[in-house]
C-alpha cells in the first residue's frame, strides 16, 4: 500500500496503463498536482491534492507534474514524474519528501526528475509529438507553462524539430474512468460511509437544546478523525430550525432550539474518497406531528427511489418517480392546493423540493462524470455497475412562507444515502446512520 492511499500501487499503475491506451499515438499527457494555497501571511490551508493527478498517481505532494508519453508503440509508453527534490533543510521545517528515488521504487514510475530539471526535460519530451493532453481544471499557471514549453520548441523549427500541433483537454477521458469504481475503491467508500454513519449517530446522541450548531459539528469532526477520516469531505452543514432551508448553510453558529429539527449534511474523507450523508432529526429527540408528517413523506420518497435504482435506470426517471410522489404527498397534507392532476403535471413539488435528486460520488463529493443532460435539463445517463451516487430528496418550507399553515413553517428535511449500482440492483452503503422515526427517537432516548 502507498502511504495514505489504502490502495495498492498496482491500482495506480493499471489506471495509467488504461489511460495511456486511450491516448492518441505519438502524444504526451501532462497532469499537474495541486499547489499549496496561502491562508494568511505565511500559513497555508491544509493541502488537497488535485484529484485527477491523485487518481493516476497516488502521489500526495504539491507542485508535481505527471507526464505520460505514448509513441506509436503502446508497449513503449512511459510514465514520468517531476517532483520536489530531497532537501534536508526544507524537510526539517516542513516535513519529509518522497524524492526521486522512492518515487520510482515505491510508486512505480518509469522515471522521476526534480522540478528543477523540468524545463529541459519536458521540452525534449514534447519535441516532435503530435498532441499534448492536459486535464482541466488545472493549476492557475499550468496551461501557460505548457504554452511556454511549446514556444521554446518552435524556436528550433529550423533544425527540423516540430512542436505538437494539438492541445487536447483529456478531462472527459479521466472523468469517465473515475465514474466506474474498482473493488478496492468501493472498499474505501464503504469504510468512510461506516465512519460517517457513526458520526451522525454521535451527533444525534450529543444533540440537545441550548447547544450551538458548531458544537455538534465538532462531534462530527471528532468521530471522523479518530476513525482515520482526518478531515471532512466538504464543509459540514449543521442547520437547526429554519437554517435547514438554506441548502448550503455552513455558518453553523446558531443556538439549537427546543422543538425544532436539526439537518446535518456531513461526510468524512478517507484516502481521498468522500461520503455524503444527510440526516434530519428533532433537537429534543421527539418529532412533533407536523415534523413527522414531512419527514415520513421525504423518507418514503427516498425509499421509493432507492428501490427503483438499478442498472439502466436514470436520474431523470427517478426524479419523475419522486416528483410525482412528493407532489401527491404535499397535496394530501394541504401544503399544495389545486387540481391534483395539474399539480402532478406541473411537478408542483419543486416549490419545496428545490434541488436535484442526487449526484455522482467518489474522489470528489460532487464527483466527475457525464450526466448526459438533454435539452430539458434531464439527466439521461443510464446507471451501470460500479457507479456510486447519492439519493437525497428533501422538502424545505421557509419560516417566512405564509402560503402554508403555520405548523409547517420552518421545517426543512433532507435524507441522503450513498448508493452503489450492482449487477442486479443496488447496495446501500449508508448502513449505520439511523433514518426511520423509530430508530432516531430510540437512539436519542438513550
């Protein structure tokens, strides 16, 4: 295993080989690592590797560049890394570096050069290639650096050296690879779901009126970290009461009030892979009748969507299923009024279910991959085994919404699970985060 990957080095070698197999002959792909980002003065944000670079390398240092070189003979392809050189003084201050020798022996690159040598080496590698592939988005100045290398080659045109004539964005190729998860990747995603589910349990057990949202966030982060998911996969949403009706609420600084709901959208990150789980529960441990009615409607819609998830299914079809179900449910509760058939035809629930039903999940919480959206903005991509996605219906009724009975106002509910598409249907990876009313109330009563 490579340090901090939980994946065997062979997995990264196989990915590079598969990618190279899809490159044009006589081409070179250049994939840049992430850069450290200054937070303030001389301190940096915690480093997050560029996910495209990480996917192909497992290498977790900043500033590196991966070069994949393909001639007319695929068997002669080479993977070359450019990385920071060993530097005793810098390592004393900032931590150990892998260096060039270990990059070859442990990460199985064919060659590794110091970043100090990159201009000379890459100009030679680029010379007489037909095409250069780069993955967008990339580091701010990387594309300009590539253009500078090409300009340097053109200076030697009189000697017969030619610069590549095509600059190709290979993001779609990488995105398609990342959309289909390997068995080793799925093991990690299962683990981070278990860790994240335990964090949601902890939040429920530690919740009480009078605490602040950030105190519950701290409980989540604690549970992530002590189980190996040392950071959250995204900014945790801990939204009490009407704050739940702000979809990306991350202030997490309000007091928790008795009689209100708490919506938590949070997942840990393990070896680069994200969980994305949402649970909504009563701050005092007991759903009121209106809260329970909305909650059960959302839960039933989620269960309906998950049960219909299988190979060949699409988000477009699941959205239709959930849209009709929520519209009928809101009509029966008296929240939507009018002719039921017209309301269903208009997908009237979208007044209160204001986001999509789900998204791909993997190295990014909103992971890459083509949804094949049509002109009607429907996501028509057919699910296939190995894809991981979220199912997350919700109902949001703002406290300021005077069009509904007062008992509904300020209720925001979302329930989100992580789902693997299998050969015969699906596997719900979110197995230990309680979500029925009885399960939640029983846990919070302990």
